[in-house]
C-alpha cells in the first residue's frame, strides 16, 4: 500500500543506523547478555586450528617471498575469524567463491599444506597446472571455485551458481567473499540485484577491512559502510564484528538458513582489519599509522578465539605450543619439497581448452617446440619436458 505525503521530504540515509553484532570481547569473554552459538567442542577445535594454521602458513610464506623463493603472496592476517568463521557455518558441500585472501576457508575444509605449496610454486602437481600466479587456489573436491584476479568477477558468478542450486533443489547455497573495495565495482550491484529479483540462495560476505589497497573507506563511499546498500535491493542484511569468530559463525549460520530454506539472498558485512600489507608488493606504512595498527592488534581474532577456548577447557597452552611448532615445521618441510618439483609438462600448455587440440593450436605448439629445440639453453624447463639435453654455454672453439 502506498502512503502519500503532501510536503516534500528528502531523506539522506542518515536515519538508518546499523548496529554491529558481536558476542565475544577481545579478552575472550562473552558480553553481558550474549549467548554463545551451539558450537560443539570438536567443531570449535577444528575451527580454531584452521585459524591458527592459516596464520602460520601466512607468516612462513611471506618470509619465503621476502627471501626470493616465491614471487608473490597475500596474507589473511587479522581476518581469520571472518573467513574461517563463515566457512565453518556452511555445509561442506556449499560452494565458496572467494576473492584472494580466503585461504582459511580451504584450510578449514581440509586443503593440505602440500596442496597449498603446489599451487604457490606452480609445479607439476598444481591443480591449475602453473597457469595462475600464487594464492589463486581452487579445489573441485572442496567446492571452492578457482580464484580469478579481476576484481569482483566472482560476485555475479555466485548469483548465477546459486540460481542453479535453487533449480537443483539439493538444499545447498553459495557464499562469495569480497572486500569493501570490490563492492565499488559494478559487478557487486548487478549481482545483488539479480539475486534479489530471482530469489536465489546466495550469501554475499563483505570483508570490510578499512582499505582498498591504500584507499581508506572514507574515500570510497560517503554512506555508512556496505550494509545499507542491501536495502536498495530489498535484501536481508547483518553487520557483524569480523574479529569475533563466534559472532561471524552465528550470523552466517542464520544467513544460510534464510538462503537455503527460503531462497533469500543475504548480505553480511564483517567489520575487520588486515594486520598485514595488502600484498607482498605493498607497504602500508605509506598510508596508515602504526598507532591504528596497534589498536586493531588488541582485537586480534586468533588470540580472542584462543582465550575463549582456554577458558572453556577446550584448548591448552601445551597444545598451543606443540601445534605451532608442528605447523611451522610442516610448512617449512613441505615448501622445500614443493619448490624442487618440476613445472607442469609443456604439453599441458594447450590442454583443457578444447576436447581436442585444434589444428591451428597444434601448429603453434609445434612451432614452440621447434623453437625450444633450437634454443634449449634459453628454455631449460621447456627443454627438459621435451627430453632435451640442456647444453652449457660453449667457448669460441665450440667446446663446453
């Protein structure tokens, strides 16, 4: 029913005040009146171990990048609760379409350190056959769509995939992760509008960490964050403390219920902070203060979860020490093995595009092989895959 007024009234959106859902304070205590979600001990331990493993993987691999052993890396440091907490609230068969900082989701679902390393080094065991830069993971068996570099492309793809899930009627949903910077792309708006019109089981999970690389949120949009945008699409929305894993878990659990049981798309805005640089190519000291970082370190999501677990008797200091030592050793040893594995075979360069290699593509590939055979010293890896002997440079007499 339309309600008419007879004097012009302009609204600015300031009338809307969106609160932030939070259960656990930085000391690992439940706030007064808060109730912890129905999270069983083993489930909580699985969740925390995924957060801890992600933190240690990130620390070691950033160090490896600085040593020149890896070309590029992006850390999840400071955002583990948002990523792992949301994933833990899903069914393991739900689809995840990530951006590029969600390795914690894979860690929770059982992606091994070996699988991480194979992708990072693009070796012969990499599922992507070395075609992607580091941190662009994917796993069919874990229902984790391979990451694409172009910003925000996964958001409308999530809507389309969820539409297929609705038609299939198997009771699954899709969750897509993205940052608040990606929400400035047109793909975000197209995806939310399409999801709302077609009523599909999709959860849009925005990690609002305050910066789109070096651009602060206040320079990206004038409104109160990302959450209010849901109202324009008649969509359910909740804002959550992204450093509180219990709140993220419960918010996502209820969002999944809305998506799967009622085909209501949901927008979740998780307020968090990246404690590391945007990537290994970034230096955050050029655009944010150390004091700001230290303020957020007091809200460290891993420590917050650890304190809660210790107080419940679900974790111990001894386990913490043993787990950290074991993980660091495992990461280091696995990395040494992965970086020694050869790259994918040259033949894989033209596979997986067509069912059969086209004549034109075959001609190009034959020309490439001929070129490598002519200059094997310039293409040592390619020459090895062609079973050629890599010759050492010769002197003026033609002798080695």
